[in-house]
């Protein structure tokens, strides 16, 4: 009696496991996460140097304009 529904469930599970279409989407998500992590790390490392240079330029402008 329950055998057809079990077969249907097993067929659905097999079809889901055999499907490869969603794998490419997952790969893009992993690549995007890696690029985001690399960008964040780069901005964190470079950010301090950029802040120092910006503050030096601002100080020079203040001295030049006598603020």
C-alpha cells in the first residue's frame, strides 16, 4: 500500500541528488564570498595608510589656510 509513495519519494530524492544545475549557483556564491573576503582584507590593511595620508593632506591644507 505505501510502496508507491515510497518509490515516488525515492525517485524525487534521486532526482534531487542527481541534479547539477544548482551547483553552478553555489559555486558563484562561494566565489563571490571569496572575492568579498579578499576585498575586505585588502581594504582593512590599506585603509590605515590611506587614513594617514588623508589626515596629512588635511593638516597641510589647514596650515596653508591658517585654520
